[in-house]
């Protein structure tokens, strides 16, 4: 009977209406919510330390500094593509600090693809936006969230953080 009640509750649970509906963990294992960034744009990026795009960490940090007050960059380490994020959360944090002086918020390691996809990324890959929906193809894909927690643009890995494709939405 309890199982049936749980199934019914899940069926009638409200679908997320924004990124503010998700509970997350920082890279240090503390609870956090993207709701703390209401009123700012948020750039969500799935990251990896051993990827050809890893150098984008430097530009993500520059973007974060350049648009401080308007934008928050949040990195989400994931090991879904080629095993390019094999380390622990502490390994990732140390790598980002020592190599790119990353100060923007980082979540704990998540899965962005497959059966164990993090609920936030399930939402982001299916949420309507003017660009495209569907699976993340590689590390360093970017999701631009508006001041109300809605996905407004999505960018593939090749779009660099400081490109006009992104910055035109921040000016």
C-alpha cells in the first residue's frame, strides 16, 4: 500500500517550473539551491578536468568576474564523456583552483547523461528554448538561465564563454 501511495504521489508531483526547484550539493558537499541567484542570469556548465575544452575554465572565470552582479557561472563536473573527470570532488576543486584560479561556484560531481542523469540536467536537456533540446553531446555545454530561473539559451561545447554568442545576452 505504501508503494502504491508513493507511485501516485510521484505521478501527481508538480513538474519543475524553473531551475530554482532543484536541490543540489556544492563541491564541498553542502546543500545549495540555484534560487539564491534569483534576479541574476546563471550560466550552467558541465565541466571536466581532462578534456580538450578544459581551458575554457579560464574564460569561465573571466566571464564570471566581468559580469559579476549580473551573472553567476556554476560548474557541474561530470565524468560522462571519455572518463575525463575521474577525480573526487576534492581533486576537482584543487585542480580548478591551482590551474585556473576558479572562484565561481562548483557543484559536486554529477551525471549529465544516461540512466543516472541528475534531475537538473534532465530538466535542462528537455526544457524549451530557442536553440535545441536533447542529450548533452560533450563536456562544457552551456545553459543560460534568465533572472527568473528559466532556460533561455543553450550552447554546445565549441561556443567559448567570452564569445558574443553568450555575452550579447549579458550586456
